C-alpha cells in the first residue's frame, strides 16, 4: 500500500499542512504514524477526502500524476519539492 506524508497529502488535497492537521485532530481524515514518527496517509484515505472535499477534474488529474510517480519511485521514499 502506498502512503504519503503530510506535505504530499495536503498538496494533493489543495490545502495547507495546518488545515490537514486540524482535520486529523477533528477526525475528518485518518492517518497512521510511521516508524519514523511522521504521519502517513493512505491513497484510499486521500481519494475519500478528494471525493468529499471537491470534485475537480484538474485536481484529480494532478493527483493521478503524483500517484503514478510515487508508485514508480516507491511511495514515501519519493522526495518532493512541494512548497
């Protein structure tokens, strides 16, 4: 199962990291803590949030591109330059 870190997840959802952590605290999104102590978000959870948050074809295409690249490069091992 491919998992993404908080920055990657927030970027896919089009929200800030702060908003993502607020949603996590409120139980609006589920995540697990990895062995490294950082939050990890499953692709299933991200897709669930995308469907609930916004139905935007452009955003869905961007997410699919990110997922394809992550699969190719190994999920969380994929280093990103998201800002």
